[in-house]
């Protein structure tokens, strides 16, 4: 964080036109977006590569809105993440993601445009950058900002910048930033030809869902973008003033989302299998994940989970086949590399384990990968290398940091 702390004085906000404090320069803003986009995607489930057409569609609509935004020059990118949690986020410099779990709940293209337009404003108006600056000034650190990390088991393991990206993406937005994003987002929608009533209706639905209390939205979208009656009222007022009407694109949207919707039962079976594994009900978990694989054999996430079930069943050789399949389907995904690498380490294949853990660390550095890379280096008599890895893992908290510090001081005594 300190590396980012460069005094840059005052600048004009590109969306509001107001002068404001600027500690993080525009080039740093671009750097954060560029460097954290992929790690942040991967920590939220990775790309929904099963349906590349859907990602192309989301990107098309997103680019249309970005072109009429207050900062059309940002290097905007839009991607669909493979997560059932209904959520969407924006990193600095226009790096935007929307989850499969949110897309399947929307009715038409105009509703999707309202979500994307809203996220574009967060990026264009530098909302997360402002939040980071504030936390620097108050020296509370990004971690003190009330961040919902949902049920992400990797959240506690990621180190350095990779952890920062998720914290920026999932931090709670203030009501002022939400109102500003709604307002400008609606203007972008109109400019791009969409019916802005879609934004009002969607916000109304969100208020109803949040009052219901049990919605999965509470851990996802609502945690970072809190809905409110005030937002509904302000949006309604603005639309009345600017005029409703425009493209809805219901048929088009339903056609484009059909595959993701059809796959939902497979993802539900996967989520049930994960719960059963957690409860130690291994046979039932295996039955469930096999159901998911039968429905979609090309989903790496299903094979990775079956590997974990087989590992818990003390069948590491069978787990290896599952992990090999997962990595072959999605080689860039850090978490599949980690689980495969750890399994290979247990099987005694040090070189294979080392390759996977290094590949994973290249995308998302984690304390567990560094710790085990240290163990491998010890076993291969690479003392200096082991100390470097343990040193990195020692920066982490919890059991992993403690194990790394213990092993490091043992090495230093010898
Ligand atoms: Zn928001």
C-alpha cells in the first residue's frame, strides 16, 4: 500500500466536475486495474468460459455504454464470472465483472445495461480510488472498510496485491456513491438507447429482496451496493424528468442467457456437493458431484471438487485424474493448480508439485503455496530458496504464518 502513497495534490473528478484530493494518480489507477483484474476474477470463481458467447454479449453491451460515459477513454473490459453469488463489481480504470448468478436473475438487456452502467460510473468517477485515499488518510487500511468476502475460502490465503483487488471490488459503497452511480448510469442508458425504467424497476426489486432478508443477494450485490428506497425515489424522479421509453431487449436477452440458465441445476448440484463434503458426508457428496459432471462434463470446477472429495476418501491417485482434468480445462486458474500441486506433494512428486504451486503463485500469490514451496525446497536441499519461500509465507497470519515462522527459525538455527 505504501508504494501507492504518492502525493499528487488536487484534480477534477471526471464525472462530477468537482475538484477533489488526488493521492492516487491516474497512471496508478490504471496500474491497479490492469494488475488486479485477473487475480480478482480468479478469487471470485474465475471466468465463465463454458459460455464465451455470453461474455462477448456482456462486453458488447458494456462497451456501448462505456462509449457514452464521462470517461470513454478508459481501457474498459467486461467479463462474466463463474459464481452463483449474484454480484457485480468494478475495479479502477474500468475493469468490470458480473457474476453468472446475477445474470440469470435479470429479465432483459436493459436491466443488464442498468447494472453495467452503474458499475461504469463507479470506475469512471474513481469511487474505489477515493475510498482507498480516504483509508490512507485515516490510516485504517483497506481492511477496515467493512468488506463482504462472501464464502470465499481463498480470501484469507491471498497475499499482497491479489488480496487488495478483492477488497477494492467487494468493499461497501457509500450512499452518496450509489446515488451518483445510479444517476449517471441512467443517463448513459438513455444515451445508448435503453429504457431507463429498467433501472428503476430493478432497484425496486432489490429493495424488496433486501427486506425479505434471506436472499443470497445480501452476501453478494447488496453487501457492496446497498439498495434503498431513497435510490428508488431519486431514480424515479430522474426518469420522469428525462423521459422513459427505449430498448428493452427481452427476447434477445433470454436467448443469450438460455445456456447459463439451463446449466443452473448442474451448479446447484455442485453447491450441494460442496456442502455435503463440508459436513463429511463423502458418499453423498460424490453422488451429487457426479450428477453435476453428467450434466456438464467440461466444467473444470466440478472436476476440481470431485478431486477434493476423492482426496478426503483417501484416494489421492483417483483425485489426481480429477485435478488433471480440471487443470486441462482451465489451465490459468490458480486454485486448480494449488489443489493439484498439494495432492502431488502428498504423492511425493516434488517437481510436479513445485511447477503447479509456482504457476498458481504467478497469478494469485498465496501463503499456502509459499509454505509448501518452502517444504519442497527443504526436501530438495535448496536451503536459500526454502528460506525465501518461508519468509514470504511468514508474512501471513494464522496457522500458515505460524508454521512458516517456526520452520524459518529452525532453518536459521541449522
Ligand atoms: Zn454501486
